[in-house]
């Protein structure tokens, strides 16, 4: 499995608008096993996104889907920036099938 954990910053007061776009655009994405959007309780403009994909190629391919491109364009005016993104290799957990480690 392939995972990403990232923190983005919405323009001041626009966090809910960004989260609404993310929620509306993260339906049935091929290869996406989990896509969690979370508020940061200590920062009114921060959004955490935790993703799990079958593999890195599925994630990369998703960025080319017309619905994802449209969501990016719709959210772009409300996003102030991306603070960081970390790549992970999930091995399982509640809601995910166990993966072979290696």
C-alpha cells in the first residue's frame, strides 16, 4: 500500500470551503482505500489529509481524472498553501486489509 499524510493551509476563514470541495470530490477514486479529511483543532485554517492507496501509481493516475482536476481548480482560490506531505507505507489497521511488509 501507498500512503500520504499532508497538511494544507486554507486562506483565512476558508477552511470549510476547501473541506467541502475535498469531500465532494473524493468519492470512488480507483485504487483509493481511504481518504480522510480532518480539521486541526489548534489552527483554524489548517486541514490534514490522510490517504491510503493500493499503490503510488493509482494516486498519480487519480490526479489526472477530470473530476479531480475540476476539484483542484475549484479549491485553488481558497488554498493558501501546503505545509508538508509525508509518504508512508501503510501495513493495515482498522478499516484496511493487512499488507505484506517489505
